[in-house]
């Protein structure tokens, strides 16, 4: 499992997931996203966005963080957040902000609640817009250098695998009557 920058060709997939999860797609740009990928299956497990607001009072916001069903509880979201914070730091930001109605998740990484009147100007109006669709939203702030990834999430991420539905069995070539030891393939070079 690893987290990398999103690719342009993943734009449709990202928009589909954002819509399905009811996440914020304001000013969407696929290059602002990172995607968590399972190395074995190349399956996408989660994503998130860094939104840089270049104004008189520049600010950096983490937004659109989502983990797909079957991958939750395995540290995927934590590593997406970690990668986004690395990007924020690379952009020169020492502090990042997030707006959410589920602050407990981000609390575990050191995010703290901030009074909306203490937000950078551009984020103050953005927060007001967020509250229209998410009345229980709170504003959070984190000094990038104080980010802490709990060890339990780091360990889970190392062994993350998609959850199987009850009764779902992974199929193998043998399930289709293929004898893998005696089979040759059209493009077999051995």
C-alpha cells in the first residue's frame, strides 16, 4: 500500500467517488489530489485533496478526504492525510486547516478546533459556505510540524487489504479448471 499524487486519467474516478461520498468538489483539479493504491492489486483505496488558497492571506486546506468501503479502519485515511501534509509543507505552509462534521478523526493527528473568526480571510468565507451544507461543521487547524501518525495506524497500513464480503471467495485459475503448473500461455516466453 502506498500513497501517490493523482494522475489526470483518474479525474473521472475521483469525481465519481467524491459524488458517491458526498464530498466537496469545489474548484476541482485532479492534480490537487493524492490516491492510496494497493500494490498487489493496483486497486484504489482512498484519496484526499490539498487546496491552496492564494489570496492576500494565503492558506492551505485539507479537503475531500475519503476512504472506500472495504478499506476503512486500516490506516488508509491516515496516510492520505500524512501525504497531504507533506505537500502542504513542500508548498511552504506551516499550518493547514480542515472543515469537518467528524472532528474526532482528525483530532488523533493533533488537529485542534479553531474559532471561525481566527481563520484566514479566504477560509472564513469558505467555512461559512461549508456550514450551509454541513451545519455541524467545525474548523480545525494543525501546525504541520506537530502532525503525529499513531503507530497502530502505521502498522495497519502496512498490512491493509480489501475487506471481503461475507461468503465472498477469491477466485483462482483452478476454479475455472485451469491447471497452472501444466498450462502454457500464448505469449509464454519460457
